[in-house]
């Protein structure tokens, strides 16, 4: 299979390259750039010196259609709105890492992303694909909307108790933290070292573009889900997301019963690891890997559960899940090219 990456010079793109260049079913990986062409890829990423002899190519749609069968878009919001229609009717299947194709309600997209939405036609074709929850839809997709990083951690953390109607969905509170690579490679003042180091900042309060995505996915598991409380914090680390989630639970539940439920819900999901009682995951325990690790505990005094869900934002939160979806779309084993240990320490 010949694949292409548009946005290869970004953090999501280079993580895709790292995985796909070692993928047994990828014969060639062609890298495209909108700002640099005919220059070695390793100029952008010196850590690939002697490992990559790729030369960045211009984004020429006709050549892309001719040269590859599968395209990853690791581009900023708004770019896939323009690019995806150009591949309609071709043999190129697409996975989009941006938020452009995730929301089924175009008005919601325009409200939260503050930019025009894709055409109805593209929106109807695009399949939202959280690998663990939407396997069948993913397998048949031609245009796949890869989930966002916070939504991946949050939805995986909540799905077992939301779908099985074990919590009061009105009581859901998500308190999430992210590393700085979540903002991409082109840093602005807010992500400058002196601003981020030795600091914790809450941002996009009640306005984060991932709120409607989480609500949309949870609502599809349980129609009672409406608006949820969701906040995001920037912390001084490179990679990682921790979503700490609180919700009121039905009386009859114990921590042991909850853990059994989580383990059976994810029994067929090789990338979701449920921790034992009283053991909570930290972001370092998934660093550089495609795992989502989850810990759960009931607070018997308050009747609320605390769910801790961690991922690497560039892996399970972006490129790793995109390759997991690529595997599902092509009928390859889900773990192909992805089942490796996190980097530790
Ligand atoms: N970082 C993360 O943790 C996550 C990111 N995402 C999403 O994935 C996408 C990529 O994110 P990330 O890699 O972090 O971002 P980066 O800013 O690191 O990279 C984006 C890349 O897109 C390319 N690009 C910019 N403008 C255009 C354009 N008009 N046409 C084509 N290509 C363009 C640039 O490369 P060049 O100039 O060479 O074309 C750039 O390197 C974003 O939509 C982001 O929201 C999703 C989940 C997690
Ligand atoms: C640290 C940081 O700024 N993270 C970004 C991650 C969002 C992202 O990756 O964007 P989409 O999923 O919407 O494409 C944010 O919180 O907006």
C-alpha cells in the first residue's frame, strides 16, 4: 500500500511517519508540504538524519491521486474542508486528523470552531471513528474523521458507565490536562517556554471545541446525555493527556463491580488497559504508545466515581489511533505496527 501524509512537517505528521515507516503493509510513504517542496524531510526533523531520505513534495492533487491509495491529513482546522472534496470520486481513502469532519451538526461546527463547515455531501460521507467503539463503521469508511485527543481519553473513560446507564449523566464533570505538543509545532506566545514552564493554566473555559464532540459521541451511546462540564488545563510537559472524570453512580455499585464492568467492556480492545483496584495510571505510563489506560474508584462517602483516563495525545490522541483506524479500514490486524511498549521513564 502506498500512503501519503499532508502536514508531514507537523507533530501529528511526523508521528504518523514514525509509525507508518515501520508498518509492514506500507510499501511507500510520500510526504507533502504546503510550504516547503523539493527539500529533504530531515531538514525539518534532524532526528531523522540518515533514517529518512524523503524529499517533501508539493500538494498536487492529480499526482496524489495517481501515486497513492491512502491519504492522511495532519493539517490545521479548515484545510480538510478544502482538500477532501478534491478527492471525491477517486480511489484515495482519507483519514483526517483535524476536527473538520467530526461534528455531524454543521451549525455546531461553525459555532465551536468559528469557521465555515465542509459541504453536506462530505459531512454525510465522513465516518467518526473512535477505534474501540465504531469498528464496523470504520471498516467501511472512505473518509474517516479521527477523534480529537481530549475526546479520545474522555469517551473511552466514560463509555462503559454511560452506555450501561450506571451513572447520572447530568452529573458528569471532566477535568482534563494536556501537554504542550497538543498545540502543534508552531508555537505562539501562550505556548512559549517561560509562559508554560512552572505553570498550570486553564484555557478555553466552557468554549473548548472538543465539548460538542464528546457530547455527540456519548449521546450516541445513551440518549440521556446532554450538556457536560468539561475543562482543559495546559501543564508543563511535552506529551500526554489525563482526563479525571467525576459522576454520581447508582447505589448498588462497588469499585470491584465497576472494574469488572470496564474489563469486560474492553475485553476485545487491545489498546485499552484497565488498572487493578487502587492503581491509577499516569501519563508517563502511556508515553509514546497507543494505549489508553484507565483507573476507576467509587467514593462511597459521596456516591461519586472518579475515573482517570490517560493517553499520549500524539499517539492514541492522533497518529496512533489514525493508524489503528487505517488497519481497521484495510482489514489488517488492529495492532499492526502499533503494539509496542511506552517509552519509560
Ligand atoms: N497535536 C496533537 O496532539 C493533536 C492534533 N490534532 C489535530 O491534527 C492536526 C495536525 O496537528 P499538529 O500536527 O499538532 O499541527 P502542526 O501545527 O504541528 O502541523 C500542521 C501541519 O499542517 C501543514 N499545513 C499548514 N497549513 C496548511 C495548508 N493550508 N495546507 C496544507 N497543509 C498545511 C503544515 O505543514 P507545511 O507548512 O509543511 O504544509 C504543518 O506542519 C490539527 O488539525 C490538530 O488540531 C488532533 C489530535 C491531537
Ligand atoms: C494544548 C492545546 O492547545 N491543545 C489543543 C488540542 C486540540 C486539537 O488537537 O485540535 P482538534 O482536535 O480540534 O483538531 C486544544 O486544546 O485546542
